[in-house]
C-alpha cells in the first residue's frame, strides 16, 4: 500500500514539474498548477478507500511531510489530512462523488480560492480549495447546495435549539437564585452553637421559720417565769396566767 501511495505521488510530481515550467513571473499564481493540485486531491480522495485513509492517519507527521516533499506537492501533512477529513464529511452529507466542472479562481487578501461545482450522488455541492500567497494548500471544503426549504428548516432547527438552550439556562439560573433564600437558614444551622444542658433549678431549702422558734422560746420563758412566781408566792401556777412578757430595755447607764 505504501508503494502504491509513493508511486502515485511521484507521478503527480512529474506532472507538476512540467506545469511549473510554463509559469510566468508576472502572474500572481499559476492557474494550471493550482488546477492540477485540485484535480489530484479530488481524484485521490474519490479513489482512496478506508484502508488508505487509516494508513495516512496512522503515519507520523514527519513521514507524511517526507512523502509529500519527495513528490513535490505544495501542501503539508496538516492541510493534507484536513482535506481527507473534509472530503469524508462531504461524502457523508452529499453521497458519493460523480464529477465536477471547471474551476474558478479568486484572490482575496493574499489568499487564492479555487472552487468548482461538483455533482454527488444525493445532492450537488461546491468544492473550494484555499491556497496562501505562495500557492500552498491551506484547506478544502465541500459545501452542499441546499434548497430554500432545507435552508429554512435547518435555520429554524438551529434557532429552536439555540432558544431552547438559552431558556434552559435561564430556568436553571432562576432555580439557583430561588435557592438563595435557604442559605441564611443553612448558615445559621451550621454556625449555631450547642446550648448547654438546662439544669433544673432546685429551690434552696427554706430556712426554719424564725417566728415559730421565737414563739417556742416565749412559751418556755413563760413557763419558767410562771414557776418562779408560783414558788415565790407559795402557790401553784394554776392561780394566775401570764398574758404577755415585755422585755425591759437595757439601761445604758448601768452598763457603764
């Protein structure tokens, strides 16, 4: 397979050598040379099978550049692989390649665009090649020609998908904003310190009633005084009743 690729590249290189002799210095680019490059790429992409594409993808960039340089092809590995990928994408959308027409050339901002109308199995398309100011290939595109209904349908689908995505994002943002009201409660729950266990306050024991103690002392004092009076009078305590006892204020003069 590698020999087949190398042989094909060498044959194309020989054709390029003859065409380069006819290039004039006055012309900014050689239409014949660009035409041959475009024809070679279209022909090779149309004939390349899955095995060849897989082999190109498995090769290193250095190996691809080496073969392209030896063949004298005016493109590098990156642009060549991008052409293969673009062609496969065009085949998937338009079907198998049938033929293409004449090329048109246009130079804009130092870039050379070479394009041609092409027929594919399912729909027509435009094959466009872009070269730099030195006629080195940069890219290739296969743009399918769609009818107005298809364009409107595709545009409408893109619009619906775009608006749907926007509304979905807005709804998600609104939902997230609605959750902000729970943030203070959650923050308070995490920052709340555990309260110390409540200790049941036990009432202190009530002091003994002083009144009752004083009353008991007065009764005892009354009994003693009554017994003393009865002994002094020679009678019993039944003959008199002590109603009250008054304490005599202390004599400040006698205390000196």
